[in-house]
């Protein structure tokens, strides 16, 4: 059985972590497959949105402790981190750098790097069976950039500090209350809800969507003047696209637009 499944349908790529017997705990090979899946989605013009989820009862329980923390793979991790200029975790970079919107459909526990993985996504929706926890402090470690860079921007510095410092696990409704997820749905409705959002995104013009996502990414650290320049240069290009013309014509002609990514 592959450790990751990748399916493409109606411009929506569905990436499924597939180690259900281990709660989708991450091995070195699964990290590699996850990175490759998002690099492929980034490059494929047929992909307009990505859904990330887990097989079985968990989204992702973080690193496989026996393999990565206590086994032979530990030495590979330590060696990479001891580089003069350690890089961002490659799988994390691949998700963050994907220029297609990414939806995390959190079907169960998302803890440790599993919670960080949800934070690399643009939108998070949760099953009522989901739970979230930044467990790194319980293992004598620090979080990846999901916890230390993204989490404070999502839930605020104080709540992020509480979650990181205590290692507490929170339920889905608490995650919704603090803004970690945008909605909680009954477990059986999770994938239909994720696909509904993905379909709405995939129906929109893909070039403009890439610029919209890049604008959100840059807004994290940019000044107002820098964002103004980004908006101006983006619009200067987008006004020349066929999709913009289609959007305007469909409005005037009172019909649904058909965007082609040109």
C-alpha cells in the first residue's frame, strides 16, 4: 500500500495520508511523498485546488516516534539540521509554496507535526472528531514553522503561546472558537463540505487565484506601500487576461462564466 494517495478530478487534487494503522504518522518516505505531491500540484495547470486529508480515524499524529525520533531515521534528521544553513522542512515548504489554494479536511486527531501540517494550509475545516495539539514541548522539542510562525498569525500570540507552552490537546469546537478552523461539521459531512468549497474555488479564474493567494502570502510581512505596489502590478497583468474579459462579459450577458486559465 502506498503511504500517500493522490487523485485529480474536476481540477481538484485530493492528497490523502495513507498510514491508517499508524494514525498516519510520518516516516521519512511519507515526508518525501508529501513533498512530491505538492510539488506536482503546484506545477500541474489542471489543478486549481488541493484537499489534504488522512485515511482512517486520524488526520496525522505527527512523526512516527519509533522511526524518526528513536530509529535510524533520527540520524538523517539531525544531520540535516546541523547544516550551516538548515532549510525549512522540505515538505512544509512544498505545501506553503504551492500556488493553488489548499484545504485541510481534518478528519481526526492532528497533533505534533500533524497540527503544523494543517497550519500550512490556507483553509481548515474539521470533523467533529478532530483534535489539535502542539505536542513538541512534551517531546523536548520546538514546533516547526507551522506552530512558531503560522499559529500566532492564526489564533494570536497569546493563545499560540498557551498551546505551544502547555502542549494541550483541544477539541474541534474549541479550535473553531479560537479561529484555528473555519468550521466544524459532522464527521460524515467532512469530505462533501471540503469538496463543495474546493469546487467553488476551482470554478474561479486560476490565474487571478494564484495572484490572490500570493497577495495573502505577501501581506503577512509587507507594508501598505508594498501591498499597494503588488496590487497595481497584479491588476496591470490580470486586466490583459482572457479570464478577466470572460468575467466581465459573463456579468454583462447575465450568464455563468467559464474560465480557462488564459
